[in-house]
C-alpha cells in the first residue's frame, strides 16, 4: 500500500481507508446495512454505522436538500 500511495501521489491512502470506501459504496448502491456489516466482518451494528457515516449523510442530503448539513 505504501508503494501505491507513493507512486500515485495521493497523500491519504491506506488499506483501512479502502474498507470505509467499500462500505460507503455498498450502501450507496443499495446494499442493506446488515449485509454490509457481514461483508466487513463487524460484530456490532454500531461499527458499521461508524464506517458508513458519510454515505448516510449523502443519502439524507439527497432526500432533504433544504436541510442538508453537507
């Protein structure tokens, strides 16, 4: 991962970030949170909620743009 980061010039890139990105992408594509929880191997729903916060904020903003904090 370090070599990929150095070659790409992207400053913030690591394996753990890929997990967050995957979880958010899966929710945005319509996966149920329980399925994302299973795919990521989380034992609790709270951890999945933490990982997918940005996807949830984006969905909320799209549903209610007038009140969007984003």
